[in-house]
């Protein structure tokens, strides 16, 4: 059975998509069977891993709204062990369309249950909100990875996120855990980054990954080539740190 991890933080631009794509790719390179689930209507994971949205026949929207079998929505990527259920802009309507439906919070959970046995890891790239799509993700997941950008106000909004996690634990998914907190876009040239690391470690303690993701321009270039860092520039610092993170994630299996 796969371990299902939601990569989540309602703040945009903190590294959710970069982490989903590159952690997924590195886990796959290490021999794990990985499914990426793009549940952000922006579909950045989808395009970032090289899927042309115009060619998508079934996306995650069809799976959670139209009861399409998730197997029929799974697409290949350039990395053999790495598959994806893509998102298209269609998904933007889902927040509203799900409101009147029965068991709207457990739709993704039920769908992923059907393909769980095919993978070792399922990584869900969440949208930048705490709406029904994120609730579906937290309900489907065994655990969450929370990326936090090393910048001012890093901890802002986190109490809201943790409160949502607690509500989901209470009402929908009692076994949901925090897999780890990931510090991203660290800039070693500033004191600020070091302060943020200390602050986050004080707050989350041993939940913080030892691997810290630095700012690396190759990481920001890779998506426009439709590639993960591990194929785009395997010798870059970005590839090195996401490979380290993948090993750290595996070590907690
Ligand atoms: P989110 O999914 O949380 O909105 P993204 O992963 O899309 O965040 O990252 C936001 C932007 O920052 C993107 O343009 C991405 O390429 C860039 N980025 C993310 N992580 C890094 C990094 N470690 N170094 C440099 N750029 C990064
Ligand atoms: Mg994103």
C-alpha cells in the first residue's frame, strides 16, 4: 500500500509544487513507484513534469467529480517509475461543484484507494487555500509535508493550517500525521534565513527535516522545460538536496 502524503500550505509560492515534482522524481529514481496527484487548478505540477494540458483526456476533476476511474487518468512521465494524475483549469469549478454533493470531503480518498496498491508513494500537490480540495487531500492522506519559505512572516498563517489539520483529524481522518516540515528557498547570505530556521525548529522541533532546500536557480528553470531537476540538471545543488530529502523521507518509512 502506498504512503499518501499531501504537500500543503495555504500560502502560495512557498515551494509546494517544486517539492512535489522533485521529491516525487527523486523517490522514483531511488526505485520507488510514485504517483503525483495535481489537485491545484493552476496545474503547475502537470506542466512542470512535461504534460501538455491540451492533450489531457481525463484529469483529477473527472476523477473526483465525474467518477472516472483514477487508472484512466494516470499519465506517464519521462521517468518510468513516476506517474501523474494531471490537473487542468476545469478543476477551478470543483470548489463550487462539490459543495452540494454527498460525501464531498472523501471523494479523493475513495478514488486513491482504487490505485493505492500500484504505488509506494502518492504525493498530492495542494492548492494555495484551505478549501474543499485541500480538505479532500488531508482526508485522503496518511501525512502532510509542510513547506515553509525562509522569509519574514514564515510562520504566519501556520496556526490556521494546523487548525485545519486538527479539524480533519477530529472529523474525517483520525490518523493524519505531520510527516515533516521542509524549509525552502534558504539563502545562506542573509541572517534572516538562519533566524527563520531557528524559529521554525523551536515551533516544530524534531518534525523539521534536516535537509534544507536552498535557493537554486536551476530549480526555478526546470519547470519551464517540463522536467524535474533530476533530469534537467542532475549535477545541480537543487538535484542534490531533493535527492537528500528523498532519502530522508524513505528513512522514516
Ligand atoms: P507553490 O507551489 O507553493 O506556490 P512553487 O513551488 O511553485 O510554490 O514555487 C514558487 C516559485 O519559486 C516558482 O517559480 C519556483 O520555480 C520557485 N522556487 C521554488 N523553490 C525554489 C528554490 N529552492 N530555489 C529557487 N526557486 C524556487
Ligand atoms: Mg503550486
